[in-house]
């Protein structure tokens, strides 16, 4: 089945130690999104790619970076995780940018910062 | 600007009872509206969406929602709750001129009691 895959599902890192989260998709969608979701809150968009074009949200901290080496893969890099970065990180894809298109979400990576 | 408001952060229903989750939207253009469900430690799964056409939209798992322009509402219902419906539900609107971004409501946590 076509899907969005996130690895690992659970990640534990130490305060200040760089960490990379991975997302891959078999849907061949043009757009990929990264969201941060804290407990009992709605997902918050960090950034997205349309093909290789990167679009950062205005309030995304510089500590968060992303790479999309090809259509299928997208990575979220947290350069120096703080305790406040502990959250669920969700990857989503979309065929293109028509407002009617559905976003398809992966299962998420839960990040713990010690 | 477009936004959605979900009334009630927590809803408790008895198994077999009607599930009603409320969502109101604000939009200066025709809205495209989505309902997503999130089970614990999972990503978001699309339940249904309204784009154009029929205002009563049927989704997966027995859920449906009715778009009411006069009331600016898109409430989600299910006639008979199952234990498996316990989850968090998010209403979202697709933003204009924004590369397909979604604006989520704050979410409603549904608890199903035997």
C-alpha cells in the first residue's frame, strides 16, 4: 500500500545533542510537510517542500532544519534539542497545492529530550 | 483569514449513543473543510472532507458531516459510538494562497464509556 513512513517511531536524545528524524513516502507526492505536535495540542506546521522548493514558517526556530534529497525522502534535523522540543513530529504529504487535496500523515516520531 | 473553532475540548459519550463534534469556520472565500482523527501515538487519518457539491459528506468508520453555510458549521456525527471511536478529532480548513496548508482547530478528545 502507498503510504507515509516515519522512522524511528520513538527517539530519545540528550539536551543539545543533534537528532535527525526521517520521513519517506511511496505516494510520489510533490509536497511534504513537517509538523510539531505537543501534548493535547493541534499540529503546528514547521515547514514544507514543494518539490525541492523549501518554505519555512515565520515562527519556526532556526534550530530546526530540513532536507529533501529526492521526492521520496525528507528529513527533520534538530541541531540542539532543548527540553521544549520534546513532542510528536508528524510528516505529511500532498499531491500538489490545490486546496481540495488531502494531506496524508505518517504515524509520527515521538521525541523525548533528556 | 480563515480559521476553525472546535467547541468542546473533551466529549464523553456512552457506547451506542450519538457522537456530535462541533466545528465552526470563518472564511471570506468558499471553505474546504476536513475532519481528521488521531488515535494515541498515531498520525492523523482523514475521516472526510468537504470541497464542493453535496453538503452531507460521508466518511470512514460510519462518520458523516454536514456543511451548513448559513451557520458556518461543519459538525461531525456518528449515530452510534463504539469503544474504538475513542480518539482525538481535528477539524481543519484549507488556507488560500498558502501552498495547501491546513489551519487546524484545537481538537476534541472523545471518551467512550461502556
